[in-house]
C-alpha cells in the first residue's frame, strides 16, 4: 500500500508543499518517485509523518525533530512513544474538560441561587 503526495497530504491535513519541504530538509523522503515524477509514500513513511506532526504539535522545531528521529534506533519504540505522548495529551484535555464543566456547574448553581 502506498499513497501519492496529494493523498497523504489530504489524509494528514497538511499541504503537499509541506511534504515537499520535509523532503528538502531531510525529515521525510518519499518512499519512491515514479517515472512520472510523482512522489509515493509507504506505511513506514506515513508512520514517520505521524511522529513529525506530533512533535510539531508539541512545539518542536524541525531541527529538533530531525535530531529525535536521527537518534531513534527502533521505529516500534518511537511509535510507542508517540502513543504515550498522545495519551498524555488526551489525559490533559480530559482534565481541562472536567475543570471547565466544574466551573460551569458552579456558575449555574450560583446563577440559579441568585434568581430563585
């Protein structure tokens, strides 16, 4: 299974220009380039792109991301780290949601007391 640059960009929610930039700076090369010049990405490249996008969302710059990926010996371990980071983000969001709900409930309780 492989995806064209346009297909991968659409699935990842980024532009094909971003994928070409990642190739230029050495972060994500296409798995192969067809005779027609089209770039194709295999599942390994997709997994690498997921890691890159996660680190970008965490605020890392491209040079720091390149270093992390270059130092990574085991792709499986990298993906496990990716899952752990996503789970941490999910937990953080769940805490924020609970906090905002609590605030809303407190405000509603105070609002109701003031009008009854």
